[in-house]
């Protein structure tokens, strides 16, 4: 039996969690054309409610924010209502659940928007192998730069989505400002070439995220609002020369909001832009005093080191949780992990259970039901 700190309770501001493991937000594409949460999704999250905190898959705050087939949304009242059974099912297991708020920005396609181009801070095309749209895989397009008078509407979309999340019973929300999506696109000089108050200096590039945090903080108390950042990531064609200065300043600014936690994709397992030394949790810890969550490529041993050293307060685990719904119990008892699930099943685009809710918990040899 393990007694490591990773599996001990923790006070996440005013929220008590049973262990230091969070279910990382992972897009699984089971919401169908309606983008509504459903019973299959409730089953999936409930199976993994042994985590101290469940963070949902990225959920779009507007039609404009869509960029992934069959991902969920929360920009209509019907979509908000559809999340209620999911929240209730996870709460029945005694686990808090946060909704991740998302806008894809340029990582989208006109097929999602009635033929209109996706929006971004600037008209800078994403260089990559293409995007899966409702009409098949297509090349990325040059996005349309948001007009400055459109930006308050984007901020309001986040606020309205937060209200629906609150009404659905979520314990809090995580603002997705990572992985090359809209808010990350505004933060980084590679994708933000604006010359107005939302571009140029780090302070200006941070302005949109700041406004979103403040707007969402009017809906949930600040201690129930989190932010996710990915300073080292290359995903969605990201990586800016001054990334260290940028993200250290952003983390420092966010510290004043007394967030629920700051979620840093610090690991390099899914690609590193190699523009300098990786930004570490220790770098962020030096400027951010609140709860800190690490993510990307962690296993039990490395997660325990991060917690025991004080570098992180929680660790979000993603891919291992897909095939190991009872991950915490496997860690606790030293049981072996099932191998990573076949990537072909990750993003079904339909209501397929295969590769989603079909993984079994570990069975001890000789155990009797």
C-alpha cells in the first residue's frame, strides 16, 4: 500500500479534494452534432471520479469558438442544461468538477462557421497538417483578425458560458489559455501582431485573458476560477522567442487574482518549441503563490516528486486515465496500469462507447464479486 503525498487530501482554496490528482481536460468528441453533454459522457466522467478533481474536456463558449467535430459547447441554455446530469453524477461520487472554457480561434476552419473564416488576434495562418471539419479533413486557412470592437463580445461569451456552468452546478471553471487556442494566440507574439491595446507589449497581449478572468470572476468567486497555460508547447504551431518573459509575467499578474489554481502544461511529452530552456514549475512557483497544478507526461513517480518537492500542489493526469478509469486505486495499491488506449478511439466523433467507457477496473486475481 502506498502512502505517498500524491494521494493525500488537499485544500484547493475553499474546496477540499481527496487526493492531489486531477483528471486532465481531454477532448473526446462524444457530444454529437448538437454539442450537448449526454449520458455516455456522464458515465465516462463518473468512472474517473476517483480523481481529487475532475476537469472536463474543453467546452466552447460560442459558435465562433467551435473548431472540433462533436466537442461539447455551453453557449446555449439547452447545452447548459445537458451538463447537469454529468455534474450530478460526479458529485454523487463525492468529487468536485470544473468545466474548461474554450475558444479555438485560428485552430478552426470556415466549415464550422458557414463559410466564414475563423477568427484570431491577427491574420496569421496555422502551419500544420490540417484540421478535421464536418466536411472532412481540410488545410488550415488564414484567419480573420478580430476587430477591436468585437473583443468585448468575446469576453461576454466567456461570462455567459460561466453563468451556464454555474447554473449547471459546476464547482468552478478553468479558462483554457493554452495549446494554441484563442487566448494563447493573444498571449504569444508569434500569433499576435496587433498594434492596438491588445498587441505589442506583454501587458497588452495579456489584456484579453485579464478581461476574461475578471468577467468570469464576476460569476464564480475567484477561488473557483482557474487558468491553464502552456509556455513550452509547440502544439497548434506555437512557440514565441520571448516565451519565458511572457509567461513568467503572466503568471505573476495572475497571482493577484487568488485563483483556484494555475494549471501549467510544463511537461515536454507532446512537443517542445526548443526556443530556450523549458519553463519549469519552479520558475512559476517563484512568482505565483497560489495552488499550482502541473501536467503533461507525468507518471506516478514523477508526480510524487513534483508534489513532495513543493513544485506543484496537484498534478493533472490525462492519457493514462483513458484506459485506467480506476487510476487512483491502481496507484494506491501498486497495481499495474493497462497500456495506453489506441489513439484511433480517442476522438470518435459519434456516440461510440468503444475506447471510451469500455475499460474495466483492475481485478485482483482470485477476488470474488
